[in-house]
């Protein structure tokens, strides 16, 4: 009898001692060379102004971008190289509840407004991303030429507001594509981490300020499945973590806008067997105040929601 009890406790102890080893994640960032996938990216942005301690919606923008991704052979050992091509862009915006812009590159004619025709510069032009094993985008090739084409098209159209060029460069430049892909590539644990939670340093470009913002992202492996792995992440963007106060001056009014705080949260669904992204969801919230005040209060809130899903 004693021998049986002893063996039962010994088996239990061995089982418990093995649990941490079984819980170690095997999820790592990887791409299958030569693979091709299609994705649809939906970006919804809402801007609200604070009126009498309540935020009221001031504008909304909605974007749908279809893209094709191909995994190339990286010339640098240990890195990944992706070729990304946009095939269609749809965009709409509302200001004060009224439709301001509606564009679809699948139905744009030569007589369309210039800001609609400028979107066609994004189409069918290869963008090369060099991604390190840490998930950081080391280099972007091809985006500068696209932005230059957009600026040239705007410059050749009389009467085009000068701020359009800077706005489109911020929203569709190199930092735009870097933001999109690093949202999921930097969510994976470093090679040295053997745990179900980890932290990553990340940089996020704020197109409203035209500034890169540094923050620490907390990641959790919520589903370490054999085929599909799911990772949740969140983080806070604090002005004190930056090299300088994140701010910008509005070209029309001359007022200075200051970032008060920001927050990021989202999730990644990754197919481990095929080494490809299945789904990315991310929400970024910025709170801004205006400079010149002794104690600026958050007066504007911008929230951006991104959904990137394999088709």
C-alpha cells in the first residue's frame, strides 16, 4: 500500500515538474520562401473634439487596401524579404457627418479630383521590405518612388492645396507600410525568451504629428496551438519616453498640437504550419492638447482601428 502511494506521488511530482517545459512557446516569426498571399487591410479612423467634457465626432475616414505579398529570398542571411504590391485602394471620409471624399481606384477616371487620381500611384508597384529576425523592418525600397509620383501629380495640378502633398506622404509613405507590418512582426517573442509573456520595444509613426513614437509593448501567447498561434498585445505611449515632446504646428492656424498620451492594443493570429499571418487586429488611440496653455488638457482624440486579414 505504501509503495503504491509513494509511486503515485512520485508520478504527480514528475508531471508537475514537466509542466513549465510543456508551456514554453514554440511560436517564432517566420515566412515560407516563395509563398504568395493576398490580404485586405481595413483602416477606420475617427477624430473627436472635447466639448464640455465630452468627445464629439468631428471626422471619420475609412480605407480599404487590397495587397499581394510574396516572400522572396533575402540576400542577408537570417533576414526575410517581402515584396508587397497594392492592387486596389478605396477611401472615404466624412466631416461633420457629411461625406467629403469618396474614392476607389477601381473606378477612377481622368476627370476625377486630383486627390483621388493620386491614389493610383500606389497600385501595382513593388515595395520591398527587409525584415530582421527581431521583426523590425530594416529597410523599405520602392515607397519613396510612390510618394514622389504622388507629389508630382499634385504639383502638376493647378489649385491643389500645398498641404495635400505632406498629408499624403505621411499617410502613405514609408512609415505607413512599416507601421502596418511591424504591428504583427514585432509581436513575436525574441529568440532568447521562453515564456508565455514577454515585452518588446516598438516604434509607431503618428501620421497626425509626423513623428515616430517609442513605447514598450506587452505581449501574451493566448493560444499556443500546433497550427494557429494567437498573441495579444498592448502598450502605452507616454510623452516622457520620447527624445523630445511630441508636437507639431498646424499650418493653417499656427497652433501647436501636443501629444498627451496614447494607447495600443490588438491581437495576431498566425498560421505556424504555413508560416503566414492569418489576421491582425490593432487599435491605436491618441489624445492631444494644444500648446500655449499652462496645463494643456486633452482636447482631441483620434482612434484608428486596423484589420489585416488573409483572403
